[in-house]
C-alpha cells in the first residue's frame, strides 16, 4: 500500500522533535509500509536535499539509541521530499496537488502540525484543490481550539470537508504503551473487573508530573496553561480509560462511545466546587536538583505579571452506578518533584481489622506510565522479622515492569499513532464529540480562573505544587500517594 504523508509544519518543532524521529523508528523497525513518501511543507526556500540535510542535522538532538547512522539516514532520506508553501496562499496548494496527483498514492495523510489558527484554512484549501478524496486522512494536533466555541468552529469546518472516519485527532497519551496496557489489564483480564467499582475503590489519583519548565514554548504556554495543555486532553483521556465501561468490542466507535459516556458523567462544576476542588499554581524561582531555575514569570515569552497556571489539581466524580461518590483526583504540572506519570487506584480498607498493623500503602494498584511503564500491586504481607512480633505485617509490592518484560525498544507513542493513521485505525484517536465534551467540562474552570484576580498559587520548583493541592485531597480523608 503506497502512501504520501504530507507534513504541514514540516520544519517546525513537532516535526523534528517527535514526528521525524517516530517515522524513522518505524522505518528502522520495518513497520513503515513500503512505497511511502514523506513530504515536508514549510515556508523556507529549500530544495528536497536541503530539507533532508536539515532533518538530518536535527537528529543530533535525539537520544543516541534512536539516532540513525549515516547509512540508515541515507535510506530514510530517500523517502523525504519538500514543498515550499505559504499556507495562506491558495496557489501554493495547487503545487501540492500537482505533486500528489503525479503519483496517486493509495493513502494520503495530511498531518496538520501547524498553529491551530491555521487548521481550518489548511482543510479548506485542501478541499479547494480537490485533495479531500476518500483516500485522504487528516491528522490534527492538539490543541484543537482554545475553548468550546473555537473547538466547535474547527470541528464543524473539518467535518464539512471530511467524514469523521477520515479525521485523526491526536492525543499522544493514547499512543503510550502504558495506556494500551491499561485497556489490556481492564478488558483482557477478569480479575479486576468485579473490584473495579465504588464498593471496592476508595479513590483514584491521576498524576502527570514534569520536571521541565516551559522551555522555549513560553509564548505558546502563556495563552494555553496547564488546564488546556494537559487536563482537557491527556488527563481526561486517562480518566476515561480508567473509568469507562467495557466496550462491546474493540472497534474505534465502541471504545469512543464509552469514553464519551464518562465525559458526559463528570460531575458538573458549581461555584462551590470551583472554589474548593480546582486548584491552580505557578512555579516560582528556585532549584531543581541543585541547579537554579527561573520563575515561570521570568521565562522567555512570558508576561512578568502572568496569571497562567503551570500546575492544576482537580477533584471530580463520575456520576454513574459504577462510580458515584468515588473521588477522582487529577494533578499535573511543570517543574514538579519528578517526571512521573501514573494512575493510583486505592482500594477500600478491609471491613474489619484483625491484624494489629497499619496497612501503610498496601491495597493499591499503580499503573505507571512514565518514566517506567508497568504495574505495581501493593499488598500486605508477613514481614521478615516475625520472631518478635507474629503480626509484623508490611506492605510489599508485586512489580510488573513492562520495559524489562518486553524490552525498552518498544514502539513509542507517535510511532504507533503514525502507523495507525497510515493503516486507517481510529481506536486511539479522539472523536469530535469526545473533544467537545471535554472542553464543555473544563470551560467553567477556565471562566472562573479568568475572572479571579487572585491568580495561581505560587509553588517552589521541585515540589508537588502548592499545599492547597494536598489540603484538597485531605478534606476527603485521603492523601496523594507519595504523602503516605
Ligand atoms: C504535550 C504538552 O502535549 O505533552 C507539553 O503540550 C508536555 O507541555 C507534553 O510537556 C508531555 O508529554 P510526555 O509524553 O513527555 O509526557
């Protein structure tokens, strides 16, 4: 099956940081279908050879194991081409159409990795030159809009040009092996299903913590913030994966229907819950592992009086029979204590304690997404020192490290998702109604924060965010996993 992958934003940050390395890995693993062509689109006046050289030079920044040798790159580079385009000029799309029509690939993937303001223009112009054929698939990067209205505007234009089955909305968290494993854990094993409900689960905690600050993306982040950047998409998708009902089969719409139901069941915000259950923070200046780091407000491209949040902690509930009353806590932020993405499922304590021992952090399932991918089952067991105290129980951990089990050379998120687009598999992509529902749910928080002159709470780099996040969860009688 031949394919053309057109990369709008072909010289941009995402292209060289994520997409080209992912395409190269697929090429190296032999999973990229043969007969492919990757056409970078950019404003620069580059020949195809100059574009290849540019991409080659960027691989210097990729981790060593994922860098191509010169020989490997020479083979990969044979797939690369470049078309210079100003995306606002209709004539330039004609040139693209000529390039594509000269070959007539079986599948044409239009990957729109540009500023979101250009999404509708690009789709309209693709249609204007007749490139919205049934063979075409369009990939849209996040953020898809800035709020519910702008998201709807983009989706309504895109959906008049393409059928929903041609639209691949990327959330790269869905491509992470750990998320696939979560689906396998829940829907491939009968073991946990009877326990997966309010009667047995006390609370669920979703953490996506990063050590990095905003790096060179200050200007983008200023108008985005952690709620739009991480919660509206990645964190809510994780919440769906953990909270959804078993789908009737593994088809894309069966899965997406169930995720949609979770989003629709999220407890609506009220002024009272907005005040107590939605915490925002912003990192100040300090140290990360002994290295001084600047405050968010001193980052390049950031307003020195900025109220943009770099940390969010939320408490919500899924209002249905399975989950009513079980708190779901979501927490994400930059410049936190570690790079750590995980979901912690805390089971209810035993109904009656017969052992004279605190259970510590037992009775818990941890789904690790980053930096390791794996599962930990925390159980209570008889400790080593049982001569002095026969009841000396201690928490122990059953570890299933998927990187060790399956090797660390596993298919990365973008590699997996790009291969899925080329093959036309929609399971790991977000449908427009899911996306709208997620925006609908976060919008009251956005509104409340934009009308609140108090701004985000400061926190020191290298911590777990403002103390209000711990206070929020403590009100329910719980604590974050690391506070045990
Ligand atoms: C992106 C956000 O979607 O996800 C970034 O825009 C964030 O701000 C990144 O750093 C985190 O992804 P990962 O895969 O490194 O956890």
